[in-house]
C-alpha cells in the first residue's frame, strides 16, 4: 500500500518525527519511533491521527490557545487531508 503525501508534509514529518523523545512518543500514542514509521502507515487517516496528536502535544500554550507553531502544524494536517492520495483506494 502506498500513500502519496504532499512534499511539504514529507519535509515536516522527516524533520519532526525522526527525533521524538519518550514523552512525545507517549503523547502521540502510536508505535512511532521515526519518520519512516509514519511513511509506512497504510491509511491516510492513521497519518492524520499522528499529526493531530503531535499538534495536541506541541501546538498549544499553557492556556490551551493555539500557537503560531500550532497553526503551522494545522496547515500540514490540512494539506495532507485535502491532497494525500491513498493509491489503493478506488477513485
């Protein structure tokens, strides 16, 4: 199964998921130890879940207000949601 992700999302995942610490891994609540684990996911929704968990962990301040970084993560999420193609699904 192959999921074609937008280039911006690939760069983001490569940058942020290759050096997750134990707390980040626990917050994401998936068996993710590297970007490769994300790229090997079989469903777009699974990737979106990981990005959403990452947003919840990193994208809000102490008052639960979204930060500028959180908005960047949201853009990546939206880009994947609207543009990723699951090549095994019928079109």
